[in-house]
């Protein structure tokens, strides 16, 4: 299924190695993601992570990230659940999932990525090379 009217988006990658619970790990008023002793802002980033974890309220946290102008420009995941999918739909955040784990592992924070939700493609540039 193709999304109508949503073109490619691009930005700097924030690669998170653990599942994210949007309820508890993410503060929509600041865009700060904190878990396992690490923290980083998701604002304006292509958020790359393996999967979600947590409550159904997570959909509303994603929506509130958008309302507070602290949302990522896109999300790329190995495995999206209904909570994150609904949150991305509500917030109009492009989401690509079922991204191969070996390709996901090759993406690093600071890389540049272009996400095209209409085709489900992700292009990544890392240290002058395209992945």
C-alpha cells in the first residue's frame, strides 16, 4: 500500500539499540529519549530502532511529540507494532518497518538517511559511502 501525498524525508540518524517505550522513555515536551543510562533528542531525526515496547498510551506520546514540535522526521524499524504504527499515523510521521536486521545494524547515529514511505525505501549515507 502506498501513502498518498507523503514524499521522501531526510535527516540525521539517531540509532537506538534497544526497544523504545514511548510511554516512559520519551518526553514529548522536550523530545528527549532516555533509557538504559543514555539520552538523546529525537527532534528532527530519522529514528532507527529495533522495535517498540510498552503501553497503548505510546501512540498519544508520539502524537504529542508532533504537537510539541519535537517529533522525529521519520521512524525506521525492524518490527513495528500497532501502538507505534497508530502513533505515526496520528502524527503524520513516515514509518518504514520490516527493515532487515543486518541492514539496520549497519546504520549509525550521525549517518544521513532519506526515508521514502511511499516506496518503503531507506537510503543511508555513512562517511561518504551509500549503504
